[in-house]
C-alpha cells in the first residue's frame, strides 16, 4: 500500500524533470527582458491569460483541498463544493470590480493599497500581520500537511518529504513570478489529470461494488445509495449545519470568505497585478471555469469512499488512532491506483503542494521587500538589491517553516481547524476596509482601524458568547445550533456575516462624524468606465453563472 512501483517513479521523475527544465528555460528566456523588482515579483507584462488563470488555481489548490475536501465529501457530501462553485462567481466579481481599481491606481501589493487609500500606519500593521500569517500559518501548514500526505502515500520519511517539497518550491520561486506563472500551467495539467484519474478509479469501484460498470453507473449508484450526500443546502436539523449553515453559503458569510480571499489577498491577486486589464480579466475568467471542475477532483472521491465504507470497505484503512478519520479517504483511494497512474496522481498532489508553496513564498518575499524593507529599512535600495532581498526572504521563510512545522500541532485534527478559524477572525474587518475603501470616498483611516481591530474583537466576542449567554432563541432563525455538548453556537460562517455588518456600520458612522469635522480621506481613482467588460468576457461570465445556477437547482 505505502509504496511506489518503478512505473510510478518513472512518471514522477518525468514530472519533476519537466517542471524544473521548463522553469529554467522560461527563466533564461526572460531574464534579459527586465531586471526590475516589479518584473521579478509580478512578472510585469509577461504572463498570458492562460498562465494567470492556471497559476491562480495552482496556488489555491493544495494538500488541504485534496485531503481536506475529500474528507469533507466523505463526511457531509457535495455541499462542501460551495467553496469551489461560489469561488467561481466571486472570481467574476473580482475581475469586474476589484482588478480595475488595483490596475488603474498601479497597486502592486495589498499593504500598498492600504497605504495609498488610508495611511502608513494601517498599511504597516497589515503588512506585518500578513507576513506573520503567511509564514507561521499558511506556509507552514501547506508544507507540513503536504509532506504528511506524501509520506502516507509513498512511505517516505516525513522530514525528508518536507525538505524535498521546500527545495522543489525554492527552485521555482527563485525564478520569480514569471517562472511560477508558466510552470503552474504544467502543474495544473498534472493536478487535473491526476485528480481525474483518482475520481475515475473511485467511481469505477462504486460501480463494481454494486454490479455495474463505468463511471456513469458509479455516479448514479452514488446518488442512489448516498442521496443525503448530494444536498447542497442543509436545513438546521442537519448535523453539518454548523459548518455550512443553510442559505448563508450563498448569500451570507460565504460571500465574505470568497471575496476577501480572491480579491483582497496578496497571495492570489498578485498573479493578475502585473498584467493589463484585458489579460488579467481573461486569466481570472479562465480560473473561474477551472473552479467548476474542482469538486469532481476533490469532492467526488470522498463521497465514493463514503459509499464504499458503508458497504463494508476500507474499515481498517479509514481508522486513525482507533477512530474513523474522513481525511483518510483520499490517500486510501490513491493507494489503490495501478502502477503508473498512482505515480501520476502522486505527481498531481505534489504539483498542488509545490505550486501553493511557491506562490506563498513569492507573496511573502513581495510584501517583506516592497512594503517593509523598501519602505522602512532601505528606502533608496536599487532594483537589483530588492530582487536579492526577495530571494533571501524566500530562503529564510522556507527554513523557518521547516523548523517550526513539527511543533505547530498541525497534524491534530482540531489544531489546523482552529488556525483556519483564527485567520477568519480578521477576514470580515479586512474585507470591510477594502470594500469601503474601493467604493466610498469618505471612508477614513480611523474607520479602517476600527474595521481591522474591531473586526477581530467582535469575532472573538461572538466566538465565546455561548459561554455566558443562552443563544437558543436564535435557533428558530437558523442563526444558532446546538453543538455536541448541547450548547447553542452561532455557525462560523454566520459569525463572519454578523461581524462584517457591524464593521461596515461602525466604519460608516466614524467616517461621517470625521467628515463633519473636516477630515479629508485619500481617495482612489475610480470611474464607472473602468467596470465595462468585453462581449467575450460577458459571455464567459454568463456561462459560468448559468452552470452554477443549474447545479444548485439540480442538487438543492
């Protein structure tokens, strides 16, 4: 089970040589074009629409999607796909309304936006926060969970897997964003091909289990034998309602989660910030189409594993520490693949992890170099110096991640979930800062500070509110459900929605009060003509929206 055959090693070696070789070719081909820091960090003018779209997806999909979303598919079913399908809609919103503002105002980093729109204090606080978050939480989590997944499939030593992933990622990252962007195209190819191979196997196994044949039979049998796993919207009596609270996954907190992630996140928006508007929008629309495919790759295998487990399969393999662990679903299926295909899927998982690590490391280097080093430590630094500092930052971040990862408790089921929830404590406030900063010129710096600090404070307040107040009266409204101890809690996604509304309201009143005192906030260059889209983009956006509407209608 925990071994790769010779054919698997050959497939994986081919993938490794292809990625590294192509990366060196891109680097050597384009290194003479520009030596500026913007070219290194943003690949200014170098990335095509298909490279931007592929890079967005490659950076987004990692071990937590393959392992975690398949585990959620096992536990709660297709409903978890809302993170992917609603992201497709959010990407279109970002392409139409967010990206034009960034490009028109020549914004290259998120702290730069906050500095120009508000002031240096707001920008520096967020730059330090994002830097710590990306290194200590995100980079470390991706590295450790990725190594854990690869180790469980291949049998290689965990620490060796971490070092290999870090080394592989560094080789790509040191080439700058243009190398990351173009190698991500190949990464996405392996990611989708290998992911589809696992899905194909899973559906065939279900068909064989019930005497059918082929993936169509397998899918139909899954809908028959696990009908409750094909519901997109849960009611409040569903045991998974606390994770996906009813309509909030369409019109509530899920909007904040997705728009904040895809529109206000250096790690993601960086791919489009070096392009012209037409290219950036084309790339984001391409990513939106790819998002429609992701549940097939990361959710359906988990549902298939659930059906097989219900029929008596994988009884031992799904256990961890004597208890059923849904996150075992994907590695268990991967281990059943035949020689060669297992190597392909192994390469797909590695591609997802390496692409995410490289993208995250580049964003860390960009924020530290352009928003901290250049602004505070060496204001007059040359372009060559900035690029050098960026490369040193990449190496330092990876070393720190390798050293601290084993001590973070990331492998514990509750630990990583807590970290994700902690980062979500700031998302409503950050999104409120950005959205009002974009579209309401009267928003002041003090209002932004309220959104940042108040957003976190109110998130913590709502988190611990059930400890000293009975919230059962909110049950009829669907805003509170009992946990395992019978205590009524507000679902995390709803908490984010409430905090966002509080932040926007507070920022509005603070800004209005300060404007009456003569405070004149910094505005951005925004006009309605920026938001006009081409006919081709309109058609693509309508197709994506129609497909998602059809999916929700069918699986409601």
